[in-house]
C-alpha cells in the first residue's frame, strides 16, 4: 500500500484550477483560430476578427507555413492538447490521486508547448512580421501552464531530486505569478521594440 501511495500524487486545488482555467482559455483560442481559418479558406477575402491593423493581421499568420510546422495545423494540435489538459485538471480538482508519471508527462508536455509557442512568437515577430491575438492568447496560456505545473512537479518530487530542490521549488511556488508577469513583460517589451506602432488602431 505504501509503495502505491508513493506512485500517486494529489494536487492542490490552486494547481488544479490553474490547469483547468488555462486549458479552457487555450481551447477557446485554438477553437476560434480553427473557425477563422476555415472561413479564410472558404473565402480568401474574409477578414478574421483578430485583424485590427496592418500589424495585428491574423490572416497572414494563419496562412503561413509556420501555422502547420508540425504537419497538422497548430490550432488542431492545440484543441487536442488543451482538451487533454482540461480533463487532467478536472480529475485533479476532483481529488483524484493521479500516477506521478502523468504529472511528469504533463510537465514535459507544457515544456514542449512553451518552447514551441516561443518559437512561433519569434517567427511572428521576426519572420512573418505580423501578430495574431488568438495565437498570443495561446502563448500566454502555455507560459502560465509551464510555470505552474513545473514548480508543482519539482516541489512534489515528480522528477526526484534532493529535498533542497523541493524546498526551493516550494518557496518559489507562491510567487509563480511574478515569474509569469515578468515573462509577459519581456514579450511585451520585445513586441513594442519590434512593432512600435502595434498599438495604433
């Protein structure tokens, strides 16, 4: 019985809610992107709702090769991924003691997700030269998910590590929102530097 307990992990309600809320926001963004792209494929003259000015021009982003860099369209990958995230969050909120490997898989998934999101961000900033509000929502969600789940996994010993590492993660966890805000601020600063007129509508 003891060994079984060690192989499972119960989340805090805060982490569970973070996973659920982030999952729903990510799913909403990916779903809206899918609908907008369908309209754009049906009608090349369609103007997506997230097109606000020459810089915030979602159509150019959605029709770029980067929008399908992994093969399937990014938004379809996002729908599947965030649906899984929501399911995980609901189970965690219900108090289910999930196997530790699932927390490890979630943490690795959020790491891969945030790496891909940041790559897409650099592509939007410096290659495509346009921004997409719904894409930016997904970027923001991926950052919050990564920070929250990683700190929880580290302090819970999902990946092993010393007690000192767990204690440090536990000490940082209450301030995870600061890490997220700083990350957002850096992206905003890069946006303003790259697109000085981005907020002129």
